[in-house]
């Protein structure tokens, strides 16, 4: 009887070892490429195509070079995403993204208001806590700007502000 139990135990260990060897445990957080990636060549084309609009706006409205970009640190963005998730939940939304807006500061006595870019949280309104159907949650796509949600602004401008890609 002992030999049979040892044989079964050894067989089970062998099967487990073979399974683990043939099917290694992979990291559950496998990286995938984000949708919408563009190459540096495509970035340059988009940047150059914007030149005429930028020149038209800057030359007709202000006499100083206007901003072409905003820079945010990874820490700022990660912190903002966590903040936006919590605030969205408090406001009855599920955060599903961030919308990037172009804006401009108001003119002051010191000079014209320059361009800025800022993030606004987007999400879907939580309709029912018991529903597991995405359509019932208002989901299935790009959410609306979260009413009452704080945005993220005050990124650093380019050096110099009107610099094209790459800086």
C-alpha cells in the first residue's frame, strides 16, 4: 500500500513539474501597445501641418511667440489620474479617460495671454449599482466631460515656447 501511495505521489509531482515546465507562469500584466501610436515621422508631419495655423493665430492676435506644446512629468500625470478617479467616483462617475483641450490665458496688462493645453476627466455616469450591463451604465465608448471634475493645467511650455517637434 505504501508503495502505491508513493507511486501516486511521485506521479502527481511529475505531472505538476511537467505542467509548470511546459506552461511557465507569465506576468499577468503583459504590455500591449496603446491604440493610436504614431511614428516620429508622423509626428513631424502633424507638427508641420499645424505651422500655418499657428502662424495665422500668433501673427494676427499677438506680437510674441506663442506656445506650441505643454510638458507634464510622469508623476504629475499619474497623480492626476489617481485624483481624477477618486473625484469621479465621488461625483457619481466612472473615469474612462482624459480629454486634452487647447486654451489660452486671458490678456493682461503685462501682455497677451498665451496658449495652454489642459486635461479634463471624462467618464460615464453611474446609473445603477446593480447593473452589470455596460449599456445600462452608459458605457461603451468615449465618456462625457465629468461635470464638476477638476482639470490639470500648468504644464511647462516648450523651450523656446514656439519650438516645433522635436525639442
